[in-house]
C-alpha cells in the first residue's frame, strides 16, 4: 500500500527533524494532504529528506503543498490570466530595441514571467496569440480551467521526470 510507504518516509523525516509524530498529527497531515495521492506525497517527503539541512524543522502542511505544486499552478494560472487582461496581445510586441520587454526572445520573456511550466502551458495552448484570441470567444473562467488542467498535467510530468532513482 502506498500510504504505508508515505507514512514510513514521513516517520523518517520526523526522526531526522527530532519531531514527535503522534497519531493525531499523522491523522491531521493525512487528512490535509491525502488528496494529492500517496505516491506524490512519498516522493515529496523523500525530496525533503534528501534536501534538508541538519537543523531544519519538520515541514508544515503548507510546505508540503508548495512542494507538491498546489499553490504554484494556481499562481501561474492567475498570472497568465492577469497578463491576458492587462497586456493582451501587446505582451508579445517588440520594443524599440527589438526586444520583448528586455528579453532577446519571446520564450525567455514567457519563462521569466510565468516560469518554465507556465511557458510550456502557453505553448501547449497554441502560443500567446492563440491564448489571447481564445479569451475573446470564451469565458475567462473557462480559460482559467484550461490553464489549470495543463498546469496540473505539466507538474505531474515534471514530478515524474524528476523522480529520484
């Protein structure tokens, strides 16, 4: 069972952090985080074990959520939609120096603005221009759901490809 592997990894992390992982605390973490899936939780916990410093405290639920990408993909989707509202197609216009807001190419701008995953999502949606065009004919909530769907997929792909061996 995958939950047993996560509980074991969590127990190891607690021991390394000199944290008493009581049944009540374990149940609280399980309730708050189990919707991410136990495989993802185990991977995130192992990453925390591998990357921790000697005196690091036991991670909070918020830190687990951040490691799992929950806050990240909502923030990226929000940034993409806010940029569509604010800049629209003009985000992709060159300045007088032939640059995209100080960047040599448009992909560099997208990565700087939205991160690698956000840039990949925009590419998967047909590029910036296509994404802007789609907001003219579709409800922005639909576009946000589309962005979130692509972000969730990309985060899962990135998580699997970065899985420790």
